[in-house]
C-alpha cells in the first residue's frame, strides 16, 4: 500500500511514521509514504496556499488549484487510488472501512485540510471519500491521516507477527502487567496477580476472560 500525504505540514508526520510497526512495515516493503507539500504546487511568487472566504467569515480557506495539482501528481504515481478528504462530517472510520480500503486500493491519497477548510471545489471535482475519525473537531487532517495509516497498515498481511484476526481474537489483557513482580509506591506494595505468575495458561485465560 502506498500512502500519499498532501499537506501544508507534511514533515510533521515523519517522526511517527519512522517508528516501530510502521517503520518495520516500510522496511519490509509492505507500505510506503510519499509527501506532497501544498506550497510546492503554488504558482504565485509568495507561495500563497490560502485566501479569504467568499461571502465573508472568519479564517482563511486553502485554495483549490495547488491541492488539485498535488493530487494530480499523486494520481499519476498510483495504480488504483482512493482520494480521502478529512472532515468531522465524513463517514466514521472503522476497522471495516480499513479492510475495504486495504482490499480494494493500492494507493490512498490523503488531503489534509487546515484553517477554516478547503475550497469546496476540491471535493466536488475529485469526488473524494470524506472521512471522520471521531466525534470531535481537530485543527487539521494530519492526525486523521496517521490514524488511518496505522489502522490500515496493521491489517496488511505480514505486518504483524500473526494475522490481524489472530492478534485481535487473542485474549488480550485489559490490565497488563510487566516486571517487577512487586513494587512499593508511597509506602504501599503493589504486586502482579498471583495467577499471572503461575504459568498455568488455562487459568490465565480464565482470569483474563473474567476480567
Ligand atoms: N478534521 C477536523 N476534525 C476531524 C475529525 N474528527 N475527523 C476527520 N477530520 C477532521
């Protein structure tokens, strides 16, 4: 899967994408991320990415043409692309949506909006899939892009040690513990439940189910 990130702050995403699971997925050739800075697609000498909204109102709106040019370049580099636009009014993202995208597309192009929005002609022209990652308002589309990349990538075969269905059907501990077995904090002792130290896997599964 190749992800294309169209943003005015593309560099803000790289430290997370270069960590842990996503880094390993990239190294294994199971995913790739390409960045497109909207500013690089402006035509004026000040590299202006936004302007005042028609009809008045607060804030600035990201202009359509630089975004359309960036998306065009991303589409040229894609095989079977989906263009995603982030908005709190979009379809709720879920594991089901992640699986559909993983199974149907080779490339996902994320348009990360900012400020008071993006010129409405972008979504009209591109017929984007409009996605929300939850019932709250964020300042931009960069975090939703990271959320989708993480959720989709971990479902790609070969990314996790086990298949994702195996991973997710494991009795994952709701309350996990690690070493040390006991420690004292503010004069009180805290120990790992006895059963988890017993080595008896049937009992451990039973305990986790109950908890
Ligand atoms: N942009 C602003 N808020 C958002 C949200 N909750 N999900 C997706 N995009 C957004």
